[in-house]
């Protein structure tokens, strides 16, 4: 994940001594740089009558591209001076940050920082600026957590604007919940979904050199734990498909990827692609989800860009009184596996044998989320809970002995019924930890509602 980039400008009234304004703005900038920000700093601005200071800051900031703009108010400042600086950047998320005075002997000396911020907050909101308002309590140090969290959301929003998702095929199993509306997705969220035919991948598979396949097959015997020996050719077919997908993803610089699974690879190529996608996650830092799940893939990018995690997908199998049993009938990234990746050669229904990933998943605090679209509006549905190892279970239809799929029982923090009545699809995206605040911040930046359930 690249660093957060931010423009930084301080403010203080023309009659306030510079020795009060400049050191505190510099200390605020240093705090952010310590947190890993890459800052483009312009000197503090005052309300000189001709507006020369505002014009100077505006020019200097315009020479850089950044994820967000930080307005560091170190004293009273007439609002016009601030708006003269920030108007050209109104398309950027901002942080309106008010500092505090200092103790001198038995007296506290203030420069009326919060007079400046309170004069700005409502006008900025009324004018349609997208921003977070952060104040520092009297005599206290600013806790950088809320600043960092919002800045991470701003970075994610910037990354989404230029993201590309590769999509092999279209509308697997003729599902409705995996479809998307391309113009609004590009306009509101940002990613471009680029479709290509599975035939392209099938043809590419035929050109993979045999020695390359044999060499990788040998390494997999050491990298993965096989529950039982696969049939001749099973590993090699998985490697061929992986290498074809890999080349396509690299050539087009996809950050996300989805494909026609049941009606595509399984039906047309006659084997399950689970081993190929398991290997893809071993070798590449790319999000993937099956079944042409368009908004599932976008949700993965949201989670990846916010948290840096693999953003694995899970599917609902059963609801519980206090949560849900969730699993996947194919593959999971190694990042969420407890111990060694474990694969089991197996077949489902009429499909040929594939390398089913049956690894045990990590437990602990988790966040589940899904981007949805209905009636012309996007929504983020979010729930937190505690993931635990499930009881023994199996999905009917697998060749005996049936595998226990990679899965978790997730105990929700909120009532199950509330979640159920808002559920958006069979696939939700997993992140370890509690990321509600980050997702809410991103929703606010993108202008979409967040449902916490």
C-alpha cells in the first residue's frame, strides 16, 4: 500500500504573532509525518487584506496531487481567507483540524483556534465540502487515530477512482445479484470493470511451456499439504489455468478479478478452478471472487484499499441464532489460512476433479461488508462479530468422502434479524479486525450510506 498523500496548510489571523502560529503548525505536520503521511506543506496563511498569502498557498498546493487536504487552524482566522485557499480543491476530501493553546505558568494562553474552526464548519458543510472536523481539547495533544483513519479512507477513495477489475465472462449461472450498472459505478465509486472472453484464457492455456508447468508442479508438492494424491493431470491443468489468468491480470494491471466459474471454467474446461485461484493468491497480490460477482469485486477493493488485507470472500451457508455459518466451496487466500494451505482433490456433481482448498481459517474479531446498488443508490452494509472454528459439517454433492470446506462460524455483535433484513447477496467480504469507522468514513467521502447491522 502506498503512503497517504496530503496537502497541509495552517491558518492564523494576521495580528497573531507568527511565533505562535508557525511552531504549532510545524508540530502538527510532524505528527502526521510520524504516522507515515507524505505531506505537501505550504506555509501558514493569514488574512492579509490583499489575499496574497491565500494566493501563494493556493499556487503551491496546486503543484501537487494528493489524497486529501488538511486545514490546520492554529488561531482565529476570518473564513474568507480559508475559502480562498481551498476553493480549487473542493473535489478533495479535507480535514478541518483545530489546535489548542498552551499553559504559561499559572495561565492558559489561547489563540482562539476553535473560534476559527466553528466559524468554518457549518459554511463548509453548506457549500458541499466533504470533510471531517477534528478538534483538540484545551491543553491536550491530538490523538492521531481519527486523522489517520479518515486519511486512510481518503486514500482508498483515490485508489478506487483509477482501479480496474478484470472479468472473464458475464453473469455466471444467470444470477441477478452479481450484475452492475457501469456508468453509476464509475461515477460514484470509481472502478472500471473490463470484460474479456474465457476463450482468450483457454487459448492462452495451450501456449504455456510444459517445462514451466512441471517445475511449478514440483514446488506445489512442498508448498501445499495434499489430503490425498490427485489424479494424473489435475495439478497440471490447475497450473495452466493459473498461468493464463496471471498473464492476463499482469498485462492489464487488474487490481481485482472475477470469472465465470460454474457456467465457464467448470462447464467449458471440465474441471474446478479452485487450485488455480489458490495458486493465484500465493503468487499475486490481487483480489479475486468467482461467479462474475461485480459488486463483490468492488467491495474487495474497498476492503483492500482501506486495510491492506487480502479481502477474501465468504458465502452464507446457514444462519445461526446469533450469527452465520460462512464458507467457500473452492479457494481462500493463504493470508487467512491457519497453518499450511491444505488441498483435497475432489469433484462436485458432473464437474471434473479439481484441487479444492480445504484449509482451516483464522479466527478472531472480523468485519463483513458488501456494496449494494438499488433504486439508483449505492449502500455499504457492514456487520462486525467474532469468528470461531465451526462444528463438523459438509455440503451435499461433493464426491465422498465429502470435504469440510474452509469456513467460520461468525457470532454477530448485533441481532441476526437486523442483518438478515438488509442482506444484499450470497457473498460478503471479510476483514480481520473492527473496521466500521473506516468504512463509515469512506462512505461519507463517496457520498453513499452505510448500514451498520
